[in-house]
């Protein structure tokens, strides 16, 4: 059995799940709003957490399909990008579990508004979040560079990944749903990778 189509399918499914989880995840302006969201929209909060956790597993299993496109040109950068992306994917799973834990604390009244503010400024949590975000975006940037060197996908695939990375610094200035919609660039890029990975012609070029 050829495992590449399975890995490619998991990559695409994971990307779609990541996008769906991002759209479901409510955004809040302050601690009081976060508390209200968890109390009033607990089902949506938990659904987003579950989908993000599943996406991290599927994306991790989809990494081998990416590497099949980088067997010669772009191999070194590609391997580095896969390692960095895996850090981001593991971070996504960790973030999902933090969401579940936070939901439980709110439901049993063990955390209040001030407690949320204290958590937001806690050094260890901040470091984890920065590593997670850096893993996703830096890994995506390195992957786009590797694909540009390998030329094993259509040009729009690495360009979509690059556009997603470049929009990150300004995403906070965009309307909420526009900012969330930028994840579709990541989904499109991973979809292009999944399609290319299942085509022997592209794999031979690498």
C-alpha cells in the first residue's frame, strides 16, 4: 500500500481542521470578555479545542507527504521546516489542552477576571505561546523557501504560504473575520502540497 496518499490526505484534513478551529475560536478583547465567552459559549469553546487537537495530529502525520516533494533540491531547508512545523503542531495540541483546562476552571468557579489577567502575564505561558506561534509561522516560511527551491509544486503553493506569513504582523489591524480568513491561505498551500505529493511526476522532479 502506498502511504503517501494517506499522509497527503491527513495533511489536507489537518489544515482544514486548523482553519475550522480558528474560525470557531471566539476572540475577546479583555479578561472579562474571555470569562463571559467560556461561560456562555462553552460548547463552541470546547468544539474549537477538540478540532484544534485533531488538526495537530493530522498535520503531524501529513509531514512525510511534504518531505516526498523535497528529496533532492530543498531537502535541508525542508527537513528543518518539518522539525519547526512539528514544534508548532505540538504547540497546537498543547494550546487545545490549555483551552479544555481553562474551561474546566471557569465552570467550577476557580478562576476569576483577575486570575485571567495574571495568567496572561505569566512568563512560562507567554514563552510557550511565543514558541508555538513561531513554530507555525517560521516553519511555514522555511517550507515555502524549500518548495521554491525544489520547484515540485505550482508556484502559487509557496506564494500562498508566504502570503499567510506576511499577513501575520498586520492581522491585528484587520477586521476579525478577515483576519481569521487569512488561514485559508495556509489551507490552500497545504492543499496544493497534498495534490502534488500524490502525483509521481512532481515527486520525480524533486
